[in-house]
């Protein structure tokens, strides 16, 4: 019985460690990137698409001003879409 509980505890600890490692990897991958608002296509945003949406893939229209996508640092405001340029801040539209 003790071995079974110990095994379960190790499995839970391993899963927790893996989750933490993936968070750290995501942070490292985004170090050279910035959030760029108004450049994501419908359903292709990275996360936090503003009121009424949940997270990644929830943008309800192309170039939604409250939806963002990670882009290479320093390139956001140079991106031109049919609705204007990308922005480092949410765009009202």
C-alpha cells in the first residue's frame, strides 16, 4: 500500500515538474518577442483577445485590435495590415 502511494506521489511530482519546465521554456522563447496587437488573423491570436474571448485562438475577426500575436522584438509597429499598423498596445476598433 505504501509503495502505491509513494508511486502516485512521484507521478504527481513529475507532472508538476514538467509543467513548471514548460512554463520556463515558454518564457525563454518569448524573451526575444513582443506582443503585437491588431495583426492576428481570426482564430490565430496567441492569447488574451480582449473582452468576450478566452485565450489562444479566440480572436473573432481578422486584425482584431484587442487580440495579439507574438512577433520578433522591434518589428510590431512595422507590420502593416489592411486595418493599419501593428501596435504594442490594444487598438480600439
